[in-house]
C-alpha cells in the first residue's frame, strides 16, 4: 500500500515539475520573441514625435492660451496614441504567433515592449524638444502606453 501511494506522489511531483518547466520555457520563448520586436516601437514613436514636433508645440500653446478650438490641440495626442496602440497590437500578435505563448507570458512580453518604448521615447523627447518637452507630449506618451497595454491584453487573447 505504501509503495503505491509513494508512486502516486512521485508521479504528481514529476507532473508539477514538468508544468513549471513548461511555463518557464513558454515565458522565455515569449520574451525572446518580444526582444525581436522591441526596437520597432521606439523607432516608430521617435519618428512620430519628430514629425509631430511643431504640432505638439503649437497644440500646447493653444491649450495654454485657452483657444476657442477645444478638440484640435488633442489631435497629435490621438495620432501618437494610435501609432503606439497599433505597434503594441502588432508586436503582441508577432509574439504569440512566433512563440506559441498566450495569456500571461504573451502579456508580459508585450508589456515589456510597451515599457521599453515609453522609456526610450521619454528620453528621446528631451532631445527632440530642446526648449522643453510640452505637456501634451507627455500626455501623448502616457496615453500611448496605456492604450498599448490594453492592446497587448486584447491581442494576446485574440491571436492565441
């Protein structure tokens, strides 16, 4: 009797160990796939910031001067947020398709891509805007990151 119970526990322990190893392997594959696509986000974001430099500066002035045009100053924010959201969705789709990871590992890798994009673009904003980064540029980067995290969560479940 005791030998049969010990064998069941041993089988259960081996199964749990294999499951843990599989989770770690899947997470590693997702992070490796994310590392391939992580440089694309900052490149897109920096290019968009550079192209929208004058728009963000004038939009910031419109907000500061309380212009009669209420929605126009936020259009550069919407454009940058759209670029970031599309990048996050694309990167997560590629992560799930190339690594086979879904759920948590894919979300972790996708959010890491979004975080790298936010950090690199925040540093680049100081270079692009030499006279000081406009408040709307910071808002755009934060909205881009928040929508990017949402896109990561949605795409990790859709494409899995």
